[in-house]
């Protein structure tokens, strides 16, 4: 009986020894089944990122390069400067002869006697009315606006303006306006009054072109005497 008991114990021990490796392998597989396999992309526990996909803040989260308000910095372009054109010296005035004059009898306006031109009064100063011969300069006749054109120089006298044969606009205007002013005193039928001659003279001082144009008009009127 004792021998039988010992034999059973030995048999049981052998069975337990044989079965223990298989149990150990089964336990290991059961434990390993809860972890990812080696080399898997899930080997480290996943951590949720506080940012959207890409792992970094969106590129739009940083201030845009154009986020500064427009116009905050002064414009780099320089302001345009308008340079006034250079005024060239006036060209000499060529005054053509009068082709037609108003009709009139002998000695009246339109007779073309030649006794009302600037050349006539320049050669015959005695024909200038005495009231005008007392005037020292033409600035006394036409007003102080004329003074700025002489740059501190004394304006010419009436006789000096009549004898100035320069073709320049101002000289031509002064010469023919002086003759027209004399005609307004000397000839009652002259088309312009004294005040009209003075007014048209000052209006013509605006530019060289207007001075030349008015000089021609005065000359045509003077040649009609």
C-alpha cells in the first residue's frame, strides 16, 4: 500500500513537471496579447496634441505680413513737383501795314493822311498837344503798372517812346499806344477815347503776345488818321 502511494505521488509529480512549460507559455501569450508588437507604429502610447493635425500651430495663427494697417507707413514715392516752363525771350513783333481803314473824308479819320502815326509825331513834336508835352514820362500817362517792366529804370518820355523803333512787344506797345493817346486828344473823330486807350494798354501788359496784338491794333488805328 505504501509503495502504491509513493508511485502515485511520483506519477503526479512527473505530470506536473511536464505540464508546467506549456502553462508558462500560455500565460506569457496571454500577458503579451495586451501590448503592441515590437516595431508597430502604436508602440508608444498616443498623446493627443492640443493643435490641429500637423503637430504645430496653423501657419495662419501668426500675424500676416500684411496685418499692419494700410497707410501706417508713409509712401515711399516722392511727391511730383511741377516745374514751370522756361519763358523764352519774346520775339520781335512784325506789324504788317494796314490793308483797309474806315471810310472818311479828307482830314478826317480814315483819310490815311499819315498825320496820326507814331513816326509823324516823333518827327513833329510840335504837333503834340501842349497838355501832353508837360508830362515827364509815359508812366504818368498809362499808370504805375508800367514801372515794373523797367526794373528801376526811368520809363521813356512821350517823345522817347515815339522814337523807339524797337520791334520788341513792350516797346511796340508803348510807341503805338502813345500815338493813339495823342490822336485821342488831337482828333475828335478818333475811334478811341483817352480812357479807352489807357485801359487797353494796361490790359495788354499781361503777356508778350497780348502786348504785340494790342500794338498792332493801335498802329492800325493810328494809320487811319
